[in-house]
C-alpha cells in the first residue's frame, strides 16, 4: 500500500504543544512582531525564551480567558502577531464572543492556540474535554481552523499560520503523539494531504486520529480494500476539491475526529458531499455525549475511536455504495 | 488649572455641533442612542479636538493616540466627531444605520478613525489594554496613549474587571479609562440594576489612579486628562459624572437610551442645537 510522507515505522512520540514551542521559538527570534499571551498556562520553551530575552513581548493575564483573547486582539490591532495560549475548552467555551467579535470580525492577526483540545485529554474528564470546538469555530466567518496530526505537521503549521496574516485557531491535542510524517511533508493551508492512495473508499481524518486511521488503512488492506486516507489538517477552509475528488473517485467516505460529529469534520464533509456529489458518509467521532476520565485506550474504546471502529465504519459505508 | 476661555468656548461650540449632527443622524437612521451619545459628547469633544494626538489625513499613523469607545452603541457622537475632524465626508451621516452604509449601528474598524469594532459590551478596555501594551514594546516611553470610554452600566461585565486587574498589574500608565457615569443603563437606573456606586473607589481599590470629575465641565475634563499624563506607574481612570441626554434640557435625566425621534423631539432639539 503506497503511503506518502509517512515514517516507517512511526518515530518518537512528542506532544503537539512541545512541537509548537520548538517552531515558535525559531520564529520569535526572527520576527520581533510576535507577542505571546498566556492565561496562566504552562509557558513551555517559548515562554522561557520570552521571559529571558523579550519580556515586554510576553503578557500573562492570569485566569481570564476573555481578557486574554481581547488583549491579544488589541495588540494585533497595533500591528503585532499575537499568539494566545490556554486550554481549548476555555478559549472556545469562555471566550467565544471575544474570538468572534474582537478577533475574527476585524480580521485581526491573532493566533488562538487551543491546547489540550479534543476528547483524548483523557484524565481530565468531561469538563475539560472540548468536543464542540470544531462546530463552534467553523461557523465563525474569517477564522481559519487548523488541526495538525504530529510534531512535524505541527511545526509546519506554526510556520504557515505565522506567515498568514489573519485570525487562526490552532487545535492541539494533549497526548504525546507518534511522529508520522517525514520532514518532506508538504504543508499548505487549506490543502489536504493524501497520506495513502486508494480507490475503494476514502477516510478523511484530522489531528490526533491520523495514526489510528493509518492503522485502519492497513487492516482494510489485509481484506483487499484499498482505502484512500486524507489528512484534513485545515478544517476551515476545508479542501473541498479533495473531498469532492474522493466522493467522485471512491464513492464512499468515512470521517474521523476526536470531537463531536455534530458540526465537526464529519458535518463539514457531509455538507459538501450532500450539496455537490452525494455519496454515503459514515462519521467516526463523539456521538452527542460528554466525555469522562479514563485512559486514552479506555476512552477510545468507549467512544468508538479505535482503528477497529474506523475499519468497521468503512466496511459499513462500502455496503451503502 | 485655568484654561484659555477661547479654547473652552471653541470646545463648547464643537460639542454643540456634535450633538446637532447626532440628532440629524438619528433622524436619518430612524433610531439611535441619544442618551449615551449626549452624555459622552463633551468627553469626546475634549479628546478629539484638544487632547488626542491624531491626524485625520493619516488615520493609521503609527504614533497616533488611540480612542477606543467601548460603549460602541453610542456611535453617533463618535461619527460626528470624526466627520467634523475630517476623517470622512459628513454626507455619510445620511446613510447611518442603513443597508450598505459605512456608518453601521455600532462602530466598526473599517471606518476611518474608528479603532475598535464594538457592540459586545465589556470588551473595549481589554482591547485598549492590548493597544497600550503594544505601544510599550521595545521603548523606554510608550509610542502613544490609549483612551477608552466605558459606560457605567457596561461595568456590570466581568471582563471589564479582568482588564482592570491586568492593567494595574502591568502598571500600564499610557492607558486612560473614562467612565461615562450617566447613572442609567438600557433598562433602568444603574443603582437599581446592579449597583456600582460608588464607582471611583472600585477603580482605586484595584490599583488605578482614579479621580472623579464633572463630565460636562471642560476645565475638569482637561485637567484630569493632563494629570493622567503626569502620574506615571499606574493606569488612570476618570469617572466622569454626566447627565444622560445632556444638551437638550427637555431630554436631560430621561433614559432615552435607544429611541426614535418624533417630529416634536426633533424640533425641540433643534431649537437648542440648531
């Protein structure tokens, strides 16, 4: 089975936040317009660098996410590139209106780094596992929503969103994730990566669910099913062309995300397919429930997010063709 | 502090123009925020036509002082001040609030001279804080000053106090909050809704250099603004006691918050302002 830009076997595991920090440290040294704002959030390598070398470019507003986002908007209004850092649940959950009104409405150059997003912030439980962020944020005009899959893609995404002048939400998962990609991964905002080629069905995955989706591709290959795998790292604007090509060439789609399928990646893909090229779409993701504490493995099993569940959804969707 | 009588007279004349143009805008638009526009008119006038460093010919001049009107529904006097200063043609007033108009029902940054898109209360001070902190980066003295006008009812919003805490913590002394303390909010008197009175002590307790003034007395307004410049190390709050609908005696102290203008009201206003 041909795979593109994928390490065989997967490389070391690393958190997306660590990879994000590695990239931004480099960029911050080159670009004095970069400012970083924290809502009493662990600062990582970027924060340490700024504390030592650029203290006037670092602001920590304390536990006050509304003020965090709007203060960043004010700094962007003055020409800065403002990166905000807090948990995804509180960025979206407590500062939705600030993201909408103060950042996106005026196309301000704020990068909202949503740390520990998604269902798989396992130990923390339902209060902290944001599953509605994709649905909520993709309804906001002007805002880009980026969801990388591993350390390589995270670093490339950070470079791309820094270069891009405008509002961006960057969705980072909590657990260390294996390195999937080789450094020659091409990264273009709004352009899905075809990770595996195939014509029988397409799996469209985002973020931390990519390794499980690759495993599902292998399971299916063993059964003679050639699955295409798209990494939809840019959830908005979604790569419509890649989605429609998948619908046309493979005739069935399974979406995979660690968030709610209601309005999430699954919703976004279904909207495009239904309007332009109706084909069956099965959605893997959280099905209208809150999360809970547990291990990653337990949660993946309970919320039907394993490679086995993905493969099962593929078998079902193929029957509907 | 004594100010030149001619200066005070000129500012009073400007404020009268702003109030008159506000009435014309509300008439053209069909409705508007008369009470809060009139209560802040003298503060806006003092800032725009005396205290602020700005250039209507170059609205994005990097060194300009910023005026963030957090109570952005009271946009009419702000538009009137910008039009009067020459940021755009006054003929735009006629399309205020209409489909396709540049002058929307709440301020938007696309309008030359408008720094902040308001409409969601309680957020402007945070935005002003960000602008003020950006002015300090890499400089021994800030590149510009930031002035933020808030409503008193607006201070119900928790985010105001998040910004108040952060500004005091970082000693952002190029930031001046001016509270248009007209004692009314949308549906009632401030004290009958969630009482914030006494206002000035709250800001002082949070670490701000806070004073209270008569928000319609130019000597007091200008003195407070100048004193803010002379007091380093703290952000500044000016609690301006104002009168809702100030400028047309028949309207004063009434809560004409968001209202339509009847022909009688228009005639009454123009008899004083026209």
